[in-house]
C-alpha cells in the first residue's frame, strides 16, 4: 500500500479556548474520494484549511503530499486545488479571464494556460460561456467554473468544501457527474459535506465528525451496515404526539427514534413493520419506507440529525 497523500495524527485546531478540531486521526490515499461528513460547526472546514496549508495546526502531526504545512506551505499550495464553500470568482471579468489569471498565479506559461482552459471549459460544460461575465452565470455554472479553476494547475489533490451547498437538485447532480469523472481519472478528492446522499454518491471512505471529533470511519455501505438496520420506516403523527408514540411502537423494529416531526422505526423488513403498525391500531398521518442512510448513522451516533 502506497504512503498516504494526507496523514493526520492527534490533529487539533484551537481558536482561543474553543477547540474546533479535537485530536483526530485519518489517512487519505492516492486516487480515492475521502469525505468529512457532519453538521455545520463539526470541524470539517477547519480541518480542510489545515490540509490546504492556510491555517496553522495548533497541535498534533499533519503531513500533506509528504510535506509539513508549517514549513512547506507554498510547495503544498502549488500542488493542490481548492474549491471553497463560497465562490470567490471575479464577477466583473469573463469566464476565460478568471481561468487565465488563476493560471498565471501558478506561473504557468500562456500557451499552456490556453490549452488547459479549452480542456477545462469542455469538462465544466461552459464552452459557450467562454466570453460571458461571471456575474451572468447561474449558481451551478459558477460552481463548475470554480472547480475548473481549481484544476488549472493539474493538482495532485483537490479539496472541495461543501461543493453543492445552495444548488438546486439538477445542478447538484450535474456537479456530481463532473466530480465522479475526476475520480475515475485518478484525481484524489477530499470533500466536506452535510448531505448524506452526496457522501454516498462520491466518497469511497469517509469520517463522521461531531463537535470536532471523529465518531466513525469507513465506507458509506460499511457504516450503514454497522450502525443502522437495512430499512427505515418514517411515521408522521399529529403535532405533539411523536414522543408518546415511541412506547406504543416498542418492538415493531430493532430501534425507534422520535424526532420533532416524525418517528423512525429501524427494521430489516419495512413491509412487516408497516403491517405491525396498523395491526396495533395506530393511524399515522403518513408512512414512508426507505433504505437506511448515513443520516441514520449520524443520528445513532450523536442523537442529532446532520442538519441540526
């Protein structure tokens, strides 16, 4: 097994008395898509900024591309691509100029930049927007342009911080397709997200974070198999009745959780669980059976949902 591209041991980030990242360990190997999954404030972005060599490590050990961010930050930044949470494109300039300026930032010759711009615009499906000002682009187009810009230096490692936040479903799926293509080409991806479906679609492995700590690690499928049942039945009852229904649902499934708006029954047989609910004379306002997700894993581990 090759040495990891990123390796962290007891990695910690403090802001005064506040501990944003609390002594975490992880490795990212070449060619994989690795995810940090968790709610806002879990420590995902702080971890990404340390990996990107733009925020100093408070304590612990971090190696990125076999280099130390504390002493070799410029060399690390020259070999990575970064897609921040918020698009920081120059809205007053055309698409092509945004890419050109970024290429020059890395010291690339102009002929090389022109060649790569053609490739990246095709990759991002923005060929027809080449001369359009960024301000006129849709949110999805801006995100694709931000990713294209991050690839101008052909990085060894691409960091994506909440890449699809704020996008509509169609734009999200198009962006997933672009990222999946990068993974197929062997680009190493590190992704932070609080969307469980995004993590399941894109990540080979991930860690689940809560309050600065890693609470679980593994592939999406392995985490679901370990911490959840195969299926989940969602039951909605009149407002104020969710909690009292938990006792009446005892034994319907392996476990029952009451959320403010619904009750979740974890089971390996959703049809049988549904029949049992009605057999007990319960009349939920709605009932939905679905497969278990990483959201259920997070709820099991922390008692909270990913959007809390």
